[in-house]
C-alpha cells in the first residue's frame, strides 16, 4: 500500500506546483500592479510596488470596499478596483461655484472682488474689464491637467503664476488668503461639458482646491454673453500695447510722477458705479447721483425713473425719460404703504412699453428698496422673506427702516393670510442671516434668478 501511494502522492504534488506556477505567470502578465509600466490612461511610466497595492492595504484617504468572489482572478480584481477608484474620484471632485453675468455686474458695483481673466491674449487685448488681471492659458503639452488619474495634484497655483509671468497677477494673488475671486474663462457657452474643459474653470478649481481664497466663482455664461449685455463696462488695448509691455511699464512709472496725467489717463468706466439690476434687463435700484448721470441713464437705457423723496430742484431731467416723483421722508412713522399702488402701476406701465426702470431715493437704501421688495412680492407671488433675500443679494446696501419693514409684514399678511417673518427676526433677515422661506406657488426662481 505504501509503495502504491508514494508515486501517486508525488505526482499530485508536482501537478499542484505546475498549476501554481501557471497562475503566477498569468498574474505577472496581466496584473497592472505586477508590471513596471503603469496602466494609467495617461501612459505615464510610474513604477508600482505590488506590496503597496490598494487590494490588501488601501492607500490613505482612498479606501475602497469592494465585494469580489474569492475565486476571482487577480487581474479582474486589480482593474475593477482601479476603475472604481477613478469613478469615485471624479464623483468626489467639488464643483466650482458659478456666477451669472447679472450677478457679476451687481458684484462689480462694490469693491473687494478680484477678477482673473483666463482668456487668450488677443481676446483679452480686444475687450476686457478694466480691473481684470490676465492669466492666459498655460500649456505643458496639449493640456495642463489639474488632477492626474490617481488624484494627485499635478500643478499648483504658484506653478501657474510662475509660468504665466504676469507681475501684476503674481503680486495680487501672493496675498490671496481670504480673497474673493471671480474667474472669467474663454468659454462661449454655458454648457457644463464645454466650460469644464476651459482653462479658466480649471484654474478656478486650482484656487478652490488650494483653500486659501475666501471664495472663487466662475462665469459660466461666458465672456461674450457678459460683453453683449454690459459692453459699456469694457476697455481695450491696442496691439502695440500688448506687444510692448516694457514701454507700458515706463509709462506707468512716468504717470506716478505726474498725478494729473495719471488722472486723465484713467478709464471713466473704472470710476463709475451703476445701479444694481434687480429684474434682468428691466428694474434697477440705485441712488440720486446715478439717476442724475447721463452716462448711467444712457448705458442702462433707462426710460422710466421713480424718485422716492430725493430732491428735484437741482437734478438733470432727461427728455426721453418719464418720471414719477414721490414726496416721502425716511422716517419710521411714515406711511409708505399708501405709495405702493401708484408706484407699482407706474412700473407695470413701463413693463408694458418694454421700458427699463430705475428706482432711487437719496442713497438707494430704505425708501426705494421698500418699493422694489414689494414689487418683487407682487410680481412673483413670493414671500417677504424670499423677496428681501433676493434684493439683498442684488444690492447688499439695502436696509429699510423698521417702520417700513413692519408695513411690508402687514401687507404680506393681508396678501397671503400669513407672514414669513416675525418682527423679532427682522434684524437677522436684514443682515442676510435668516434663510429665506418661499411659497410653493412662487415664480421668483423662474422669473428673476
């Protein structure tokens, strides 16, 4: 018996060794972790240690739980894990917040925002916002990848600044901590598939992922849409100015020694502040000086003006503009609700005539903003909470006095039989700290935003 079993046992042992050797050779041929050449789609030649594979010992921050049968080949397990990791990486990338052309126009009326224009040099030279900093596309190949397929950051903001070699941009972004940035790209469409491929969007994502800036937003509608609507804000450079940057620096140095020359060379659009746009292409909220400016009236194509209590004896009255003057003071005991009907009728008449309305008082803070908030409520059937939040977003300067706010609450209760804001919540609402509550039948988001 022993002599019969000995050869059989030895044969079976030898057969097992042959099968194990075949499995090892297959794994060596097909397993990406066993090869010295990376299976990354980019084709980079990175050496990978099999012992550091994510199958047995996941990398820090990339742990993946995956249920695979025990009999699954090593090659299938390896590629499935890589594919799943790439999918999860793409899904976990935070999107850059977007800003519309109208919101950018409103934001430019107050200081504190940094504009970075990432279009091509000839596009920037042709037309751009006066205060924009140019960050042209940077290429180390066909594209400049923001993230590699493994999720490691391949470029940093400082790398880009070094490659661009724009001293004004580098100097400004060197102090980018807690900075508010808006990035303009070269996209000509708001389609997400297109603008996400744009260099400007990728640079905005670099800023966002770095985490130093307070906020960064990307102009998703594209510069052509902004230029078509707000072309009066733009300036241009001649080709000679673009080609001879050294001469331009010398001119700036000479201007510093001659303040009067520097003042004359300053673009007027850089000094002009415009009313805020509340209803797209129709309703604007501003102050007395803006309503008295021919430049503002012509640029915004204003046809109707509602004057809520500002002086009228020393103002400019333009021939093509129709005026409604309301004599009212900014006091808490003033009944502003009695002016709701005539002002709303005037605004609706302008809408029927396809006009554009500017509402103002002295500062554009209390009286005129109260009328605008009430108009938004009536026009969209929204709550006081939602209307106030919308107008505050468009014009952060608004602050109706307590008496006007109490009358808005009373009129909301009369309009809907309920109120969205309690009087003890008014301070939170007026400082933008109260989340808005809207009605189910409101058309605010569809009509105005």
